C-alpha cells in the first residue's frame, strides 16, 4: 500500500528497534515520559534487559525479543502493535566486526533497514527515524562536517549506513513515508557498557578511572571528537518520531564542539586525583584524528538548541557507575 500524503496525525504509538541497547533504552524512557505507548524490540545480542528496568514500570511499555532482520517477525510485530512511528536503532555497531564479516554487516545494517521500511509501508506506519553515522563522511578534513559534505565512507559500516539512508529516502519519495536519518557522532552516557568491545573511549576511560586504573592513550591525546550526551540524543530522536509536520531528511546529531582526549583526561583526573598518569602509545593505524559536526540543520528543524555540557555529562556517567 502507498502511504497517502497529507497532515500527519498525532503520534501516540512508537516502535523502537534496538530498544534494550544504550541509546534505545534512553529513547524508550524519553518517549514514555512524553506519554507515548512504546514497544521495544531487541534480540539482546548486545542490549540488556537491565537497561529497561525503568521503562518496565510504565503501563504504556512492552518488550518483544526478536531479530529485526527476520522479515516474518518484523511484519508480525508491526501488525500486532500498529506503530505510527518507528525509531530504527538495531544494528551491528562494531566497525571492526563489520569489516571482518561484511555479509553480516549487510544483513543487519542494510537488509534489516529494508525489512523495517517495508513493514512500515505495508502496515501504514508513516514515519521512520533511522540511526545513521558520521562514518558516512569517511576521513574528511573539511571540518565541521555539514550534511552537504560529500559522503565518502571508508569502511563497510559507513557504506552500509549510507546505503540505508538512500534506501529510506527512496521509500520517502515512492511511498510518502517520512524518513529522518540522523548521522550520529560520538555518543556517551549512562548504560554504555565499558566492557563491550563496541564501547567508546569515554565509557572505557571512565570505568578505568573509577576502578583506580590508569589508561593508555594511543597517540598524543590531541585527537578530538564531537561528544554527544545520550539524553540529548534520546530527546532529538523522540522529537523526530512524534512531532507533527516533520518532513524527514538527513541530519547530523552532534554538538558542534570539539573535545580532545586530553580534555577528557582532565575531567576524569579532577574526579579521581589518585589515579596514576596515563600512558601514551603509538597511534593506531586507521584511527581518524579529528571529527566534528555542524549541528545547525538539526537544531533548525527540531528546535532543540541546548545540549548537555561535556563536564556535566561526564558527571552523570560517573554517577551511574557508582553502586546504588
């Protein structure tokens, strides 16, 4: 069926794939806080039921364990829940694993997006919000990166995210689905598992400092990233999923502020002054030196001008690591 154009009705039911994950669970929490009915879908390969402890306390929340690359399972979920919007976060999130297993990368990061888009089309779901990645830009030195920059991914992971963006844009043109793709920069915050090989440097360094262990920096520490607090990400995804009169598009999800690893170390050393000095090793081959995005398009489209200061976000992360 072709989704008809026209005004988007109020959105009260949202499906979140990868809902038990780091970003997905925060998004579920935020949507529930807006009074929405939320169904989280996750195969629990990297997500954890513990992340949904707060969500499960809501009467408007439900969970389904399923693999979103399974067309039959996804079609059944859409038919049962009848979502008005879907936030598609489920993915293979490891760049090294995507390189080692390109067929798996394609199945989970491209084919699964097509499966979700087709289930949305067939069920009449009008809106898809997709987690893309700054990896689509490759190793560009033209910073800060705007959405108009040439997308030249240098990894299987980045290429898959770009293919999914194009697939969703085609669904938008052909079937009238409102497809919004967010290119995530470096997201950090509570519930990011520091023991996972997929975790970012912030959660890994934070956990080591909390444990009183010195860290190793590959390079001189001047490499920089655009670090985004997960609560701000959840707010933006929720806005894209539920606000009326969204037209879709591709947006950076970033702060526009550059933070070096030395800056991160300064914050952690202030919190844990007894931890030894970091060791510095050789730069790793293939690491991108600097990454910085331009957030102005997303801020203009969704009206979310504020973001959590880096030091404040680190405090929230460290507080979440302490025993309750």
